[in-house]
């Protein structure tokens, strides 16, 4: 039986994910979580590393779509616009509907798409459930909603186990030298 909670890959940050490695894996589209994946929780400013990584993804012809459960659609749309990315709002992650809408918007299929997010039980489970390659990143900020802080208590031992299992360096997908700052 497939473990829907186990990510395909682990990475320290979105900008540590090697885009050329994704392309070699046949990835043509990327679904991105918003809070604590590409922006700090509940913020709108973009780190320079995120802007550079997104620009490099677009230079490689990779389609990008933000998929967020966030209720404030204005903030999500503003960030998507800054990045030149498509957006799926009120996605209902981990249920596959939001992921399917993103695939449709991107004109992609599950086999040629990966999803990157910071939460196991929304981003990873939803991607895996949808047949999409999943990449779990470390949260950008310690600030998060109260319910997410509780869920992290379950996630932490899982993350440690997966790191011991060597999930992190699979296929040379991540750059261990990429700075988190």
C-alpha cells in the first residue's frame, strides 16, 4: 500500500530544488503552495531567492501555479501576479480537486507535474493522492496558524524518519549548498 503522507523528495527550501533535475525527471509544471513555502506565513513580500528561482523556472519553460487554501484571495492573486504564475484559490487541500484545477490551468498532466509545499497533510498528501510528484520543504518561518502548529507535532517525527531513510538526496534533486537565508 502506498504511503500517501511520504513525500517523493525533501528539500530545505523551494530555491534548493534543482530545476534542471526536475526537467530531467520529465517535470514540465510546478504546483506551489503559498504560505511558508514561497512567502512567510500570512505575508506578501517575496524573498530574493524565491524570485530568482521562479525566474529560472520560467526560463526553463516550466509552468507555475500557486495552489492555496488561503481565504484572502487578494493577497494570493497579488503574489501570483508578481511571479507571473497561475493561481487556484480555496483549493481544499488535501483533496484532489484543487490539484486537478491546477493541472487543467497549466495544461499539464500529473506525471509531468510536481507539487512543492511545507505541509505533509495538505501539500504532500494532496499531491500524492493526485498522482503528482511531491516535494516537502522546510517552513520558511516559525510563524504559522495555531492549527498548523499542532499538526507540526505529528509532522516532525515523520520528517526525521524520512531524512534517515535518505529521501532528501534522491536523484540529486536538491542542492545541499543552497542557503536558507
